């Protein structure tokens, strides 16, 4: 690790064998507070929810937006988290060589909480997303095998998120755009 921590710019220059020779380490890595975080393999619940939610968001997005999965968001020199899902401008997706989105490209980020990422997804990453100016954050929890979605919106006065709704069976909201998703269908 560099003495002052890793930077977002460093990520694109790490060799294919990883920062310390770990083969395939970079397949699931993100930068938070200057530290490289190697993410654990996803659970079946996590994969189903991410795939289903991204697909539904992409289908329901307005024409100028799209939903993508597992693409870094550059929030600052030492902040380049990798949300499970992001809703971004279609203009941003036109560059096929890019490895991250700029914060201004991103309207919504979604994290599906896993045992190995509870603190990051509930505390650290929401703070960084809010400080970075991402307007909307959704956190998905596994409650007895069913997805429950906590919806947050950025309070511009405090640069923190406030919860605006919690959805158990059906996620139906008009913000940041009209969305209607049967949550139980995501895990079938």
C-alpha cells in the first residue's frame, strides 16, 4: 500500500495480478478512504436481487438514463466505491473504455447488504455517497429471505441522507423517477 493510501487514479494502473500479486483480485475491488476493499463473493440472494433490480430499473428508467451494475463512481481522490447498481446518464455509458463514472453522471446508487459488507453499506458508503453529492441512495436488506428497500434522499442543507420510505412487498415511488417493482419477484 502506498504510504498515503491508494488514490482513485491508482486503480487504473494496478497490474492484472493485483496490488500484491493476488490473481483475480481486481475483479471485485473498490476504493474507500484510500483503502482497497476486496469484496467477498456474492450470495445467491445478492445476485438475484442485483440482477432483478437492475433489469427492472433499466426497463423503467426515462430515456436519458440507464441502470448499470458494479461500476465504480469517482467521488474524490481517495473515494471510488463500486455500488451494486447505479442509475446513470446514457451519455456517460457511451464511452466503452471508461472504468468509472463521475459523480455528476450518477442519479441513484443501490447497495444490497451482505454479511461481509454490513458496516460499509449501512454507514461508510452512504456517508461517502452523500458527501459526493449523489442525490439518491437505496439500501436493500435481506429480511427472512425477502428484499426490503430503504430509500434515502440527500438533504442539501446537511449533505446527509434522510430516509423517505421503506418498502417491503412493492417498491413504488415517483422519485427520482417513476418506479414500480414487485420485490418478492426479485428472489423467485
